[in-house]
């Protein structure tokens, strides 16, 4: 199991009086990680816990997610909170396709991760059947602290990602397996 | 010159089709409305629901009775304790079990707290849709205080699974009393600030009065219940017509509107929150002593000390967890006053461990049909505010 | 002032409808009438217009499937109530699964529109005269009626969950 370390140093690099030398990837990674604009795709009960996370007690805004973007083109992070039914699957896929690169997906709650307690004919057993997911947050519903932990793990992913992820073969094969060009 | 003037004499009207949903920031929940519009005025609307259909009724045919409480949590998830209590009361009606007074008063306190939580979300969101985001941020802080009380009682914040068939699973501890008294002291002050923000606000009046209107006859014809019906002038409240869980002991008023517009729905919910505070105060002051659960050995888990030492208690524990309970055959319908109206449970039992059929009478599903009629002839922004004032919760709409 | 209770209602209904009322019971205090499906609209109109009972509020329509009741496998259950007399009544009509047709009450109660669509979606009962009888909660392409007893709860095509680990 890999250890996730949360970097509390501002930016690794060579420091001197009045300058900091670091790689472009690290600088861009830091900028992206601390300014993720989420698209709250909230369908049911996890949506209310997400609203509580956005509220002042647990405050998602201090992680950089000040502005909830409802337009997919302007969002970096797709937060899917709540049950996705088979009727909703194509809609979710459309929203994911409309997002511009770079994009990440956070699946909040048991229903979005695996279908949850609803093992029925009408519920999609996990959104990873239609779109690629980066971080799964279990819970029914997860406490706001868990959702914040999920966002922090996404931040860790974003911070360490290469600038040209979309050109890499691994990413292309992943998207091809979902039928996305 | 003459020809061009004559050509323009006949106007051709062209309507716009606008797709509102299913994912839309203004619709709080996932349902789709395809609007036919003439500029800004709405001519017609076509609805599609079912985007979060989770087949509750089919799942309920598989589960033993006490496991269905977790399903009812997820119906109207803003006020899940009310759904839980409604289900417990339905099964208690089937088994003909009388719940002790103390448990009934405890249930009333929890249900009224849930009603306050539900109406807070609805009214704060009506504020957001008209542009007043401040009320939302402040009122959500108070929902956290209600969540703290739920956590002390049952351990969960949102999907609570409070209570058991036959009463409550544990008594209120001292922290619950302390938090309740604090809430009753501090919440009125904060709530008055929210009231003063919107209730006599000129801009709010212009946005909400005479928009999304429905008359009392049409509302009754559609089957409206709850605050939406009371806003049209009909004072139907299940707590007063068919009192359950000792509601007849409490003294509270039923706020009623007159116009059936968005402002009346907002004000009815505001007043209901004040009435709920009164009920909680009365219940706390008069909470009777005694047992907090009835004697239903087939459904109520025996205390753990008995299970580890006593053979009979061990056998009951095993039978309950396996779901082997003797239930009488029959059909029963029980209704409670949920946050949105009459939440009904129609249960057919054939004596087995799971219901033969369970149907939820969901108020949201029934009154959302009237939405096209309410917004016809109005403007798009008014339609958005009308939808949030109806408090349509997607989980209850699709079940 | 006549006391409006279940006995009074049974008396009035039998006087008006006679043999169309197939049986009446009172499980847990709620009057339950079983009626010939062809007369359901007349019965609900009669209840709405009766000067004393005034049962003019349709609470709910749902359905049920009893595979063992030959000739009456599917049924539709109507719950109505009278606001002024504070009384609730349940009305059932049984139809065979080969030809499940019941007249629609939408002209009488606008609220019945979606309630009947839901019952059609779950059980396949055809409501004659309904303005828009199509599926409401399930996907439109679904070709079976899921709440009937012969169909399973789970989706048969799912690949990630093995039934033997879930006790099925």
C-alpha cells in the first residue's frame, strides 16, 4: 500500500535571496492543486453532505474550491455525489466529455463508487462503468471530513501529475477502454 | 417600397425550446423540464423524472422489517427521522403495539427537529434562487447544530436510522438535553435575523408574490398536501386530522396562506418552523418518565447483558437478526406529516419475514405533476423560484 | 346529523352500486371495498359528489401482483379520503394478467396522471383513456414490468458482483 504524504512545504526547489528555482511541472502542479474548481454533480443524499462541506463549518473553499462551476468547460474536478441510475448514466458521460483537459473525477459515496446499497436493476453499479475515476470516497453518506480527505488526495494526484498527461499512452489506453476519443 | 411593407405584414411566431435539466444549477435535484417559450414567457412544459429511480419498492420486498428503515432514510433525505418514525409507526400499527408515552414524546422532539432542518434548506434555497446567498450560509450553520443533536442520539448525521420498532434504541443522555436547550435558546435569535432579511424585503416581494400560483381547488384535485397545500388556504395537516405519537397533547397552530403563490409557500414554512420550536419546548418540558420502548420481543433487540447470560435472550437476538419474526397477515396504511406533506406507507404483509408489498405515497411525486400548470404564462426566472419553493427532493420524487 | 362511519358508507355504497361491490372488509379500521373494474370511475365520482360523505381527495393509486389469484392477478388500489368527515377509504379492483385494463380516473382527478403511469410502469396495468400512458420512472426502452413477482431485483447482466457472495 503506497504511503500518501501531504507536502506542507510550499514548493520544492532551490531557494536563494529573492529567487526560487524549480521545475515548471512542480510550479504548475502547485497552481493546479490549490485552485481546483469543482463541478458538483450532486444527485441525492451525498449531495446534502457535499453542501455541508461547502458550508462554513467544514469549508471546502480554503482548499481553493471557492467557485463552484456548473459549466463543465470551466471546471477541473467532477465531484459525483449520489446514486447514478442507468437513466442518468448517458447524461453523466456527456458532462464528462464536455469537460476540458486537465480533468479529474472524485466519486463521493458508496452509490457512486459501486452502486451502494442499491443492487437493483435500475442503478448503475458504480460510475467507473461509464467514466474513469481518480479517487473514491466511501461512506453512506461520507462525513464532510472524509470528503475533504478525498479532495486532498486529488490534490496530491494533481500536484504530481506530468504536464502532458493527455499525450501519454497510459491515459490514451484508459480513455479508449471507456470508448472516449 | 410598397412591396416590402406588405411582405412584413404577417408575423410568424416562433417558439424556443429550452431544456432545463437534468443537471442544472437551478434545479435542486435531477429532473428535466423541456420548456416551450415565447421569448421569456413560458407556454408549456414537459417533464421527465426517474433519473434517480432506485426501485425502493422492489428492494423492500426482499428485506426484513427492521432493515427497511435504512431505505426510508433515503426518501426525503433532508428530514430522514420523520420517514423513519413513519415506518416504525406503520409496523407498530400492523403489530398493534402501543408505544410508551416517553418514547412518543422523544419521537415528537426528533421529528420536529427534522422538520426545522428540512424547511431551513428549502427557504434558504429560495433565498439563493432570488440572489440572497447570505441566508444560505448562515442557516446551514444551524443545520450543523441539528446534526450534532442527531449524532448524540443515533450516531449519524444525515441518514439517521433513528428509533426501533417499538420505541427508541437508547434514552437521551445529558448531552442531548444540554444541546437541545442551547438550540432552543440560540436558534430563535439567528432565525429572526434570517426572517428580517427576506420577509419584508421589497425585492423579494416583487420576485415572489403572484408567481407560481395555484388555486386551492386545483391543488386539491392534484392531491397536494403539506406546506404547498396550506399555502393555498386549505388547513390540512395529518398531525391534527389523524394524530399519531401524542401530537394531540401539544398546542400548536397551523399556518395557512391565501394566494397559493411562492411568497405564501415561503411564509408558511417560516411560520411552521416557529411552531415546531414551540412543540419541542412543550415536549421537553413535559417529557414523562418511564420506559422508552414497548415490549416487542420479536423486533426489539434485548440488552447485551441479557444476551450474553440468558439463553432466551440469545435466542430472541438470533431470531431478530435473522429476520424470523411472526407478523400478522394484513394490509395497513399509515400516514405521517413529512416535511413536504402526507407521507404514506401502504404495507401488505403475508406473514413472512419481508413485506409482500410496500408502497410509499410520496408527496413530492404527487405535487410535482402540477408544476407545468403553475408556471404557464410566467417568466423563466419565476419558474426557477417556484420550483425551489415547492421543495422537490429528487430522492422522494423517484424512490 | 348522520354519523358518518364505515357502516354508514357500506350501506350507502351498496344501495347505489349493488352487486358491483364484490366484497367489503375493514382491516385495521380502514374500510376496503372491492369493485368491478369497469365501475371504478362511477364509484369515485359518486364518492366525490355525495353530499354527506364528500370523499373528494385522491390520496394514492398503487398496484399489486398476486400470481396465485387466477383471473385477478393484478390489482389497482385507490386510497381516497374525505377532508370534511375525516375518513379514509380503500378501493381495489382486480384484473387478469392477460388483459389488465382499467378505466382511467384522470378526467376526475388530475393527480391520477402520474400515479397511474407509475402503476403502469411497475405492473403493466393498462389505464384506458389516460392521456399519456408511458413509463415514468424506468428507462423508456425497458420491455418488462419489474415489480411483478417473477422478475428479480438485481440486474442479471452485472459482472462485478457474484451472487454466491451475496447470499442469493
